[in-house]
C-alpha cells in the first residue's frame, strides 16, 4: 500500500478543516441547493488539488474561496443547466414573512445575478474586506463596491423590513 505524500496530507488537513465553511458559502451562492453546493465544492477542491503545489500557504483560504465562487458561477452559466432545469414563475410576493431567516436569505439571494450574489455573500455573510473579495472574484475593488451596493439595494427593494439592518 502506498503512503500518502506530504502534499496529499497537507491537502487532506486543509479540506478537513475548511470544507464545511466552503459548503456553507457555496450553498449561499447557489441559492440554498445543498446538493448543488456539494457539487460546486467538489469541483473547487479538485481544481485546488491540481494547483496545490503552486498555492502559497498564506493564501490558500482565499484561493479556495475563489475556486468555489468560480465553480458556482460556471455552474450557473452551464448550457446543460440552462437547457435541463425547469423553473416556475417568480411569485408576486417575494417571500412569505413567516419563513425562517435562512430560507428568506436564500430566496432573496436567488434573485441576484451570480456576480452580485458572490459580492454580497463574501462581503456581508463571510465578512471579507473589499480587497479580499476583489482578489477572490478577480475584479477591481470598485466592481466589488458597485456589485455589493446594487445587490443590497435590490434585496432591500424586495424585502425592506429585514434588510435595513444590513450595512
């Protein structure tokens, strides 16, 4: 039986420590679909493993989040997904006011474009700085600011009572 390399052990340790957080982030990025979030994280971790020897230890967390965001956006753009997924019309009322907070958040996030959703989740749920989000999304800080602002405004317009306490 072959022993795992040091590289494999380091990667396994990282995945063991960070996977749950990556799935939580992915779940928000894919509007609450846990199975899709698991798929997104698996794709991201595969990409991360292939690049593991090139990633600096001090930036591996941010790189992993970038992989998750990219995988979620790629999944959203997938031709297969667009062709095969059937959606009902959006209801006139955005969210049932009696719904729990998590389901409300997921429903609201589903109304945002992938870029806006990523900016809002990374900034306001994950608590990352504008510079960190710009690095993860590979865009300018100005783009992060505008995507975050537009995303929050859209969320406030849809469900003002709960969102005025967000930034």
